[in-house]
């Protein structure tokens, strides 16, 4: 199965970093968050990727064009230009990089990769700015079992502020950064039938608007509930939090050796 990853947005809420590079190329542990997301999928046997490019997409192309060089010792013969790689660290990935427009919306970007999904009955789809310990293989099995057109991973949003319980003027309980209020949100990590692309009208289509609303109203959108770790990288604060988790050696999304 292939995984489509959105990687073309401006990332305006983390402009401290995204002014220099596309949001999916912002690094956690000296690796782009896009690489972390791909490692998550690869751990569950998904190794073919379609990356939707837009803002500064050339940087993502350059990353994958030079992917082998990033992880290998090498000897360069400056007289001939020959390069010999040593102890090369490779990934079993096939990556298709697609220009989906500078200003396309999320659905529009997905619609632009239709030619690269020919022959695929189902495919995975996610955003290029969030990590999780979700069991992707289980979500795929769940999707195939219920038979509807779309599966969305439903997650509890991480807490951002300390919560108070107040009785009158007295604070009776304080809880630092609790999880959400038991409400679930769109965590991405979709599994979709290819015919979901028929709901996309053009570049201006927002995936989270009419397509998802139509799927939900017709009973074709099922929730794969994930009670574990999920965290977006929307802001510099989020990035720093994920970096600290990585540096601690306890990053929950790291399920690979």
C-alpha cells in the first residue's frame, strides 16, 4: 500500500522555522519530521510514498536526491568526480515527489496525485507535521474490515495549559497540561479507498471540509480510535517539546531500532 503525505503548506504558525524551509523539513533529532513520519509507516510495512510538494518543494527534492549521501561515509575522488560509499544506511523506500501547486488546498494537493494512485484500491494519507505511536497496520486492517470508503484516526488532543477546578474563589485542583476533555479530533493517518478522490473538485478543495463532511453524512467515514501518543508540530513550542522527547530517548513514536 502507498502512503500520500502532504508537504506543501506554508506552516505560518511556526514561521520562525518555516521561513527558511518547508514545515515537513523542520528537524527533530537532526532528521526532518517528514523522515520520522515515513519511518513510522515503514515500521508497519508501508514503504511506497507520494509526497505532495508546494512551498519550497525543491528542498524536499534535494533531500531525497541526496538521501544516500546523508547517511553514508564516502570517499570522493576530486580528479574524476567518482564517489565511493561506505557503510551505507539505506531505507527500503520508493518516493514519488509531486508538484501540487504553491497555493493548493489540502484536498487539491491530494487530487493532484491521482495519476500516481492508478491501480490502488486503498491508500494511506496523512499530514507532514505530526507524529504518533498509532498502529498503522491495525488501522489498515480496520479499514478493510468495515468496508466503508474512509477511515480517520481519532485522537485526544494534547493538553497545552494547566487546568483548574475552582469552587467559588478557591482553586481545589490544579493539573498541569492534562489531555483533552475526552473529545476526539482528527489525528490524520487516514486510510482511504481510491474513489474518495472523486469528492475533490479542484485545487481549492479543502479535504477537511466538503469531502470529509460528505463522507461523514453518508456513513462512509469510520473512526479508528487511538488512545496513545499523538502530537502535532504546529508551533515552535511543539517542535521544542518533540525535540526534548527525542533527546530523552523516550520518543513514543520511535518504534524502530
